[in-house]
C-alpha cells in the first residue's frame, strides 16, 4: 500500500503544482474571484505538503500521525472535488474529466496511506 501511496503522492503533487501554475498564469485578478483563487491555491499547496510528508514518513523522518491526517483530508477532498466537477458540468456544460480523475487519485492516495498505516500498526501490535 505504501508503494501506491508514494506513487500517487508524486502524481498528485505534480498535478497540484500544475494547477498552481495555471491559476497564477492568469493575468487578470478580480476581487470577486480572489477568495476562490486563494482556496484553490491553498488546497493545492496542502496536497503538495501531504505528498512531501508521505515521502518523509516512508523514509522515517516524521511520525505516521501527520500522514494519517493528510490521508483523511485527501479522502474527504476527493468526493468534494467530484461534486464540484459535476456541479460545473451541470451549470456550465464544461465537463472536467481531468478533475474527476484527479479526485479519484486523491481518494486512492488517501486510502492507501490510511490502509498502509493501519497494516503497519497491526503488524507492530501483533509482534
């Protein structure tokens, strides 16, 4: 499970970095959309931080508690992103397939982190 989590942490961090670069590349900043840009940028930054913490936990540099919180966040963020993509498709007709794939990847990364930590904890208590 940790291998899947590490691989998806890399992929999701790269995609989140791409979203940050895309959002910052817009030339016009409107005050009405400022909160939305801030929300997107902070969420993408959190995804990158969770990806880095996943790598650091595997190397043994941080405790598993931070990765568990990150996994829970990703499992919650995934369905929220899917619902946002469905809302966007229904209101504007613009179907964001890439966001649905990204959110499914976030869910799988979060579950892999949680299940990997749970398997590691049960092995530690059994021995």
